[in-house]
């Protein structure tokens, strides 16, 4: 029966070593790979595959999923079931069938069923690719490239930096990389670097010991130690000051760190994923970013496109957010006119702004886009100055200075100390000018 199966079958143990491969699979890879690691023999990978379901299967679950081969582009269905060796489920049986033709037929049907959307939005090339990757939604060519970069980053343990405007989903990408990596069973620790006060940044990252400073009643673990064995996500990494960059650079290079108030050197094993919406090269030129720190975090760059450059993803994003926030409510349909407005808008706040608009739509049953900023008022006409009879520019300047001093004294009830402070001069200078312009007789007025 196994030999008659029209597909590929293999069995692997909990150590990922192949116990059995059927003839069809052996023919494809060119050998009987029994005894080899499954991820190496079947996929040419040095570590566990991002889509591996061994953990679930060893708990007794049967897991089915569709996957597209990265090299051939063909779709396959994978059915993974537990196999009992003696008394417990200690092996995984995987049966893989080519379903490419069926998948393409389904795509064409979906394409036809989506005819209410503008034709260019749901191009067939997009439908045949990922529509969603974890919590990231998008089928545009730009997002397909991002998905490939996520998979490549997940297969490595190198540091990653994600570039993108606010609201493009940088933290979602970082989380996806972590969830697919070998560190997925450990902590994902997000840190918004721009939100930490300068006087607290070292203790927040490295922790402190009891008595290190006033208020340090107990030892406290910092972000670095908390993320040990996992992933530390540095959001807006460009906000970290150069002094702190030196200390983080030492951690990245394996030199460890010292908690505030301690002389004990600590070392951790963590992966750093950074994100920024700034031009870090410009930060280097202006001295805000150390070049050696930049080269340590800029190993695997991922660039997220703004929403205005991937508007083909709008239908998928709209469906996703309406399902998320609309629930079972009977919402009015998104009309063609509404869609036109959504496409014409440039989305400066990116996907986050679209989500906010659709949350309001679900709450108020009305689509309300932000109004464009009003045009700035025209600049005031320059004051006309009568220079008739003025002997010189100096005299004109003194006339204006006298008017300013007199006006300020009148507004503040001749409080000379306050007026001197407002005008940015000392009291002695103010008294001298008042005397010169004949304002001394006003000094007797009540304040």
C-alpha cells in the first residue's frame, strides 16, 4: 500500500533522522537518505525547517497543510501523523502529494469570484502566492519579497534590521522571524528605544543590583538578561545614544555586560532584531550613530514598503480588518465609491492608519478618511514704515525699539524686572534705554 501511494513518504524520529523514505522520494533526491537529517536530505538546510510540525505531531496531533516548493514553485499537500514506536509516539510519518493543478484551478475560481474588485487589484500572479504570512497580510510582489526575506532571516541566527515608515508592521515582521527561527520556544522581548529616558536606559537594558541607587530595593533583571536564549527587538534603534551603543556593541560581540551597581560580568546568548524609520547612514554622518555599531546590527536588512506603494493589497487588508473588528455585526458593504476613496488616499500612516479607519467604520457604520491639511494662511503683509524725514537707518531702528519697549511696559503694568526678562536684556540696560527714549517719567506709575 505504501509503495502504491502516488506521492512521497518518509518517517523521521524525534532527532530528525530519517528512518524510512519511499521509492518515489528516494528517486527525487537521488538516494536512499535513511539515517540522514530530514531537513538536510530533503530541503538542503543546516537547521530545522521553519514549517516543521514535529513538536505538534509528537504530542499526538495529525497536522495537514499546503506548501509551495521554493525552487519549483509547485504546490504540495503535507499530511503529518504520529507513529508509535513501542509505547509512545516518537516518530513522524509525512505523506506529501503534488496538488499544484488543483491549487491553480482554485486560484482561478477565486479570481472570478472577486470580480467586484478592480481587476488590477487581484492579479493572478499575486493570487498564486502567499496572501498572508503569520499576522502579515499582503499578496503584492513587494510583500512576496518580504516573505522570502523573512524565511531567509529565520533560517539564520544573524542580526536583522527592518527599515520602514511608522505603521508598516516592523514588529510583526520581527515576531514572524522569531516564531520561525530556532529560538521560537524562547522569549521575544520588544523594546521601544525612544521611550526610555536617558537617565534610565542603562538600568533598563542591563538591570541593577540592590542598593545601586536610591530606590533600588531589590535586584532587577534588565532586557538583555530577560531575552537570554531568545530575541531582543530594538524598535527605533536610531534613538539609542552613542554612549549606550558602545555598551550594546560589547554585548553583541560577546563581551557581556555588568548590571548597574555590580562588578559581576554577565553573558547572554540572544539574537538582536532592530527596526527604524530613520536614515541610519545620515545618523552616522551627523555623529548620532557609531559606524561600528551600525555594521553589527545591519547584517540582514529587510525593507518594508509603505502602503501607498502596495495598494494592490488593500482588498486583502480590508477583508482582514473587517473580519477582525467587525465580528458578526451586519456592516454595510464597502461600495465601489468607498473603494475609490481608499485607493485615492496616500495613507501616510500606512497599515496602522488603515486599521484605524476600518475600526471607526465598524463602530460608526461610516467610512471617514482624514481630511487633507488645510492650506496655510498667507503670510501677513509687511508693515509699511514711513521713512519720510528719517535721517538714517539707525534712527529708524531706535524708533522701532522705543515702540517695542513702551508697548511691553504697558502690557505688563510697568513691571521693569519682568519686561527686562521678556526682552532678553538686564535691568540696567532696560533703564538706560528708557531714559534715552524719554520713558523715565513713566517709572512712577503703579505696577
